[in-house]
């Protein structure tokens, strides 16, 4: 798993750990040096005592004497070794550090000459007491170094990341289409932060160019598509005024009229979504009776029930309530959801219920399997069991409109059982 922490925290922690590691290495090295020096010093003193004794030719075997304030000498033959303390009597020749119990430690040097064995015992407890005294000091040094490293890391990390923090604050305030001439790179040094600011400037420039192209396209599309739609809607209106129009032709023209009206509304909503400007959120907002809008949408789609004798379309308006929404955008939501419910239901019913800030569209159709349900809002995604034609963008558009209109969209479905769509205001 990636280590996810704030940059300042990571820099401070690195300094802290480095301080502990470095001070620990220094303290361990110092302590080892002290022990080495102590051992070498004691051994040299013992050897000086031994050399001094060997220079004396008049010392008899069986000698036991105090040669200094903290040193004792034994000079014995093999048969006289019982006078030597048990702890050192059978040790090999050379230097030894022997624990005599009760926290008493002695350094022993053992050597032979032509007549017997020499034991020189030196009290080293003063050195041990010095080591015991210095250990807390060394531990305190490590602790002090850790605290210093922690403070230094916190202070330096604040200084180091201050340009990054400033850049992050500036980037968070950038808005597409607002003050596009603002250049961040000129405010920073030519270092890694400056390179990051330059990258943001390039990205902002590309975003501005994209927004400009998108705005030009939406303006052109609005102009070019509205004109033929106006002609189509006007022509169908004139044709429907003809009283001699045959019934079959009249029904076809009515379908053209509905398609033209739906296309006009769809165009308006799509252009609104494409602009994505703050002011566009409030376009066409009005207080609407939700129950009436649902009833109108259901009636507009009742023609789709032709050829589906095994399916019933029902509306339950339990509670009428009003909401400030875009009537055009909301009609697109209802149109897509009702049309999907009817298209995917061959037996049973499609029920639209309005009750207490909730619109529910329930059908007994094919349903959606669990895997497809994860991707229903993806553009151009079509489920594995979808047989009808379509581009796969309807639910994507519905989701975007719901987000813009502050409507919560929930879809629950089980394959071969049906689908329930909830719109919460």
C-alpha cells in the first residue's frame, strides 16, 4: 500500500528518524570506543605491573601481596594454587575480566615464569561505575538529538513546502474561463515548483482553448439545429390543421410533431449541459407542480404502449408537491426513464408513483444484471441483455441533469424481475 501522508509530515518524520539513527550510531560508536580504551588501559597497567614483578629476582614462591591500592599479586607454584581464588585459579594465561559476584568485577592477568604462575588481580569496579554513569548521559544525548531533529524537520519542512502550498492554493482558486491570462510560473523560481507551475499554465491554456472551441460549437449547433427544427414543427402544425387529413397520416404527423418537440427540448438541455457555466445552472428555473409534470410525461409516452397488450402503464399521484427546477430539463429526465421502462417491459406493468418528495418508476421488465448495473451511467455503455436500438447515452444525460438539478437518482434492478428508479428531491 502506498504511504499516503502530507508532504510536510513525511519530511518531518524523515528528519526525526534520521536524527535518531545518526545520534544512535554516534553514541554506540562512542560507547564502544570508551569500552575499548578502558580495556586497553587496564590491560596495559596489568602488563606494566607484570613486567615490574618479573624484573625482581628475589620474590619467593607463595608470595601474596597488595602491589597497589586496587591490585593484588599471587606468585605460586603448582602445589600452592589453592590459595588463589577459585574464580581465577584454572583460567588460561592472558587477560581476563572476571565477575566475583555482588556486582564486583576484576581484571586478571595470568602469566608463567621459570618457577611458577603469576596472578595479578586489579579492581575494575570504578570503570564499571563510570560506564553506568555515562549510559544515561548517552541516552539523553540521543533523546535531545531526536527532539532537535523533530523541531528542525518541522521548521525546514514548512520552509521547503511553502512554495508548493502557495501553488496549491492558487491552483484551487483557478476556474475555467475566469482570468485566463493569470500566469503562475512567473511567480516562482526556476526549480521543481516553477516547473510544476509551468505545467499548470500549459494545462490552463489548453483548457481555455477547449472551452472556447466548445462554446463556439454549442453556439453554432444552437443556431444550425434550431432553424430546421422550427421548420419541422411549423410544418407539422400546419398539416395537423388540415381537417381532410387521413387518420393514418395524421398519426404519423403527430409522431413527427412529438419527435420535433422532444428534439427541441433535448437540444436546449444538451446545450445547457455542454456550457457548464455557473450562470447556466439557473436557466429556465421555475416553481413546478411535480405531479402535473409526471402526468403530462406519462400521457406523452402512452403511444408507446401500442403493440404491447400484455403491459399496463399506471400513474399513482399520492402527493402533489412543488419544486423550483428547470421544466425542460426535468421533462428530459422523465422522458428517458419512462421510455426505458416501457421499451424493456414485455409483460406486466410500468408504474410511476409520486409521493412525498419522491418519484418512483417501477417496471417488471428484463432487469439489469449486477455487472451492467455498475456501468449504467457510463456514456455509450449498453448492457449485455439489451436488444433494442440506442446510443447508450440516455442515462448518462439523466445523471448529469439530476446532479445539476440537485435530484438524487437511485436505480435498483434484478435481472428477469424488473427495475426500480427513484428520484429524490
